[in-house]
C-alpha cells in the first residue's frame, strides 16, 4: 500500500513500491496497542509484510506508549528512523508534539487528538497548590507548520457516541483516509479485534473519524488557563502516607523516585516514611507503586479548617 493524500472514497489498494511507516503514540490505557494491531492485521490480510515494535505495560501508570508499524512488499526493520514516519498518529496532544521530529518533513501526515493528559512529572514546582506545566503549542500553530495535519477532539466525538474509550477508533477512521485500504477491510478487522460488546460503538467511531475528514477544520485555540488563585489553606495541609505493609514487596521503586527522599526500606524490606514533614504530596509514590501499597491522604488540621468543615482524610483534595 502506498501512503497517499486523504482518500475520502476509500478506493482500494495497489501494489506498494516503498515501505510505509506509521508511528502511533499516546499514554498508557488509551489503546495504542489495539490500534497498531488493527493496522498490522489489515496489512497482513492484504498480503503485505509487516514489522512492529512497541513499548507496553504502562496502562496502569499513565506512562508514554508508542508503537512502530512498518509494512510493504519487503520490510527489513521494525523501527522507524527519525524523520521517516509517513504518518504520526497521536492519541494525546503532548505526546504527538514530543514525537514530531520523527515525521517525514513536508510529506508526513500528522493526526492527533487534542485531548490533554497531564502526567505527574509535569509538576516542575513541587510546592503545594502549584499548577502543572503542559505543552503550550496550539493545534493551529502546529498544523500550520505541517504539510498535512489533523487535530480533532476525538475523545469528544467518541463520548458523544456513548464511549469515550473509542477515541482511538475515531483516529483510526482519520488514518484510513491517508492509507490506501478499502473501508470495508478496516471495518472487518475492527469488528474482529475489539471486544464483542463494543463492536457497534467502534464501527460508529471509525466511520465518524472518516466523516470528520470531509469537513476538517482546526479547533479553536484553547485559552491559556489562568493560574489558580492562592488559597491560604494550602499551606496548612498535612500529607499523611498510609502504607499497607502486607502489600509491600520491597521493590524500592517509591524510595528511588521520591523527589524529597523521605522514604526508605526498613529491616524487613518494607517501605516506611523517614521524614514525613518533607513530603510535598506529589503522589509519585502512590502512582508508581506496582502493588498499591501506598496511599497519600491530604488532611487539614482541625484548628485550621473553617467552621463545620470536614477535616478527614482527603477532605482538602478539592482545594488543590
């Protein structure tokens, strides 16, 4: 199959003369691997050689996930070199920007959901109540620099169809207009690979993505969010770590990643807080623990709370 300009008719296939490289990126749990499997299966059904390379296992931690898919008459390597991706498909906006240098200059096709998922590591300032940082480039700025690019609210489209997790299939619909495979072939593979209970919504999501290309417009640039107003109560929050010793396996991940170095393993190789006052409540230990043995509670001392306020565990979560 050859990479082509968006084909709204889905006119079928022709022999390929070159290897086509599609790079898919996003955040764990968005369905990157399912999307790449659909494309790889589609190529195999068309009699093409396919090679794929991926990183996985990040679904429960919101980590970066990517998948390289290369197909053609003969493919020698599964990895896409920088600057040679014919298509960059991004399920999360910042991840799409992070991989832009892999896109083929001027000829590559960029497709991205405008959804923003701010990772915990975006908190450059670990002070209490500080807003996280995020990529500031707008869809209009990015698409304007590219030969062919689409930025759409795929998550919103999928939500309107009844299941926002089908956003990846909406993007598959957009992708299908840039690759020379028949619409029926895409739908057949999608129907076969998605969970049986989600077949209808995924088929509808795919068709919605294709239909969106017909009237593709740039989303309006989102206004830069104003910094949160200072809350005098934030400085009174007490961060309390709850550790379930029976669940801790002593993997040492939380100890090594704690920015404030306020955790350690005791003589029994169970994590314990060594300096509770130093904890800033970044929650990295809670998010990274593979055994869910750590939970952070944000509490407000009774003397600091407004009259009648709940000062129990996590009662001040909304204040952040």
